[in-house]
C-alpha cells in the first residue's frame, strides 16, 4: 500500500510516495520526466544493499545510470564534494535534460540536491531517502546545500524535486543509533504541531525499534503531511511559518559545528536543542514550567541524550549568532508556548541563553 502526499509550491508541485517495497515507483517518475540521462548519487553500502532494485527501476525505463558514490557522514556535505561530483557528471556526459537520483540519507539528499541546483545552472532530481531523518524531514521541501567551516547549511539553494519516494523497508538496515537519531525529528513535529502525535510516537517505540515497516510508514506519512502543509504555506522561509520547523535547530547546529560534524549526529543535537530551547522559552515566560520536562521525557523514551556536552557557553552562543537564522544581529528562535505549538521569537536575549546553558551545566 502506498500513500501519496501532494506538495504544491510556487517552485514546483510533486508527490511524496510513502510505503513498503516501493523503489520500483522510480520507473514511473522517470517515465513522466523523460530524461536523456540519469545519475545516481549514493553511498557504497547502499549500493550493496539496495542497488540492484534501484538500478533495475532505472533500467526498466531504458536508461543506463551513471553511478557516483561519496563517503558516509556530514563531512561529505562540502564544496569539495559538490565540485568533484559536478566534474564527474560533466565527464560522464549528463546533459541539461538529465535527472539526478539522491539515494541516501540527509547528507546525500542535501549534497545531491545542491549539485542538481548548480549543475548546468539547475537540472531535475528525485529524492529517494533511506533514513528516518531524511524520510520525515530532509527530503521534503526543496532545501539543499552544503556546510562551511563556520556552520551548517550556510550555502545552499531552494530546488523542489520531481518526487520523493520514501520506502520504509530500506530502514531495516538502519543502525539503531541512526534510527533513534531520526526519531528526534519525528518528535519535533509533535512538539510544534500536535501533542497527541507525541503520545502516539512514544507509545509505538517498541514497534519502531523493531523496524515495523507499517508503523514506520504511518509515522513517515504523518510527518510528510505536516511538512507539506508548512512548506506549501512558506516555500522559501520568508513568512515565518516554515521557521517553526527550526525548533531545536539553532542550538543543534552550534553543537554539530563545534564537534566538526563528527561526534554527535544531527538528530541527537536536535534532541538536546529542543530541551535547551524549551528551557529558554520557560525562562522567558512563554510556556508553562512543565513543558521542558515533557519534551525531555519524550526524548529519553528514544534513548536520546538531552543534556549538552560540557563546553564553554560563550563558544556555543557565539556559534548560534553565526547561524543563518540570525537577523539583523538578533538571535531568532522558534520557542514552544506549549506542547504542540511554537512561536517565532525575534530577539532572544543573549544573557538568557547563557544562563540556561549554565543551568544545564554545559561548562561543568
């Protein structure tokens, strides 16, 4: 059974397909696109596990794909990687009517999408996400980009894909740590939009950790519906509606940057960020006293850490002020007013952030 979620934006309308054993749906997407060539950008392990099925779907459309791989990990999401991929695509003759298939997690989706946005000044691409985090968040909405040493996603574009194909059966090979990593983004949707969804996600933890594909499909489809609605309202992040999705991310990006994208996964950093930013909201009087504890409890249900590493608060706050969400030198955050609702706050006081980090014992 396949659930189809339609996302409509000024930059392009497309379907998000969610279900089990649906990699073959790529054939239909390519048939509708009529490309003159196809390139797959992925990781070597994914090719080993699922390459036969994916490549068969492309060849069924009479196309012989160009296959390019990059190393796993956030450090591959760089200018150097993007440039190398563009050079290889040019050498292999992918033309302007070609299509790139982003087959992997959030790093592959962002990187391959960024390459698609700049190669020949922009060609078409399809997102085929293979992690929970990518299926529920990174593959949907058209944000693509690479990281700089100064911070995450500081260079990028908006380019909507031709389609998103989220096959939950590929999650069976996802390591438990990465599964839990993605569940932080799942919980985020509940924290910003629906308290009952938080209860549901916590309640099905055992099925999720057993990789039950039908439960995972239900969760992925729900998150995609939430995100499709938000992106449809605010495709290019200009009205503040899409900024709600940034809950937990201002702090998370600072943590990821300080560790050079090595020690802490994105979702793990987001989990810490959501608890931290909820405490900031409580300190500002935006939410009831129990909101940070509700968020912390849900995060702990998936064995995600909530307390940031012991680091100098000044360094963390300085990195937050380099984030792309800073406007006019002021720190902008999506902060919870209750579980299921957030508010965009345009000038979060630096001293409040510092006090919360000290309260959380970041500096030991």
